[in-house]
């Protein structure tokens, strides 16, 4: 049996075509939307390929640990991953310097901050670079929006909100969705309980 391995120079084309094929199969989109999605996939691929770093099993083990608790002492990490304490510290410095670890943050309880209601929203907008930019800038300026992604599929954006009450969300929806003529539709999903995430217990 002859094993064929895709040449490196062909992989970007295969990656882009695969992503575009998924989009075409899922939705009968206009040409402008297909083009915008193609450019998005291309930019994501270029960002991924622009920075390739070799990670061994110890790096992966450390990354798993610090994603759970980045305050774990190096002595404990060394015991868990099978390295010396000094090796752990060197590797963590390298992972931060190479931007593999991009940030060390603290997860604060939304209830303590007075925003206990978690809302996920799928938003569809009229298409065009101007409307995309305007809507992106608008949600970037709203403190209720904790995360937002431009996505493929039936919607254009997925928003993760933290609000103090349903009344607060109703006011947000009126300001951001109802009063924006470029928003064609949106679907709201209220989280009842976090199953997997930064505040869920494993």
C-alpha cells in the first residue's frame, strides 16, 4: 500500500476549500456572504500558520494544568508533569514569551459583581463590510458583552452577555438590536447553569 501525504504547499488550499465547502453545504448564501466567509477562513488560517511552535508532551501537560489554575505553585506542577521545578519555571517563561500563554487572568463570580444572568445571543445582520464594522464597534463598546465571535452558519455573531436582570437584558436588546436597522434577527438563550467553563466545578 502506498501512503500519500499532502504536500505542505497544498495544505492551505485544502484547508480553505474544506471550510468553504462546509459553508456552501450548510447555507444557500449570496455570493457576497460566501466571499466574506472565505476571507474570514483565509485570515484565520494565515494567523494560525504565521506562528507555529513545537510543543512537546511536557508543554501540553503544563498548559492543561495552568488552564485549570494558573496559581498552582511550580513545585506542585513539577510533581504532576514529571519535571524539576526549575524546568517548569523555564518552560512557563518560554510559553509566556512566545505568547502561547497569552494572559493570566482572574475569574470573578458574576453574582458578586451584580451581573448573575448569563445570556447567549445569535445575531444576524444585513451584509456588507460597513454594517459588519459598525455592529462590531457597537458591541465592543458595551460592558455587558463579555465575548463576541463572528461565525459561520445561520447567524453572523454569537454574543455572551452578563447582565443584572432580565429587565437589564430587555433594555440592552432594545438599544443594540431593535434600534439597529442592520440587525435582521436575533435569538436569545438564557443560561440556567454552567456545565463546563471557568466557574463550573469539575
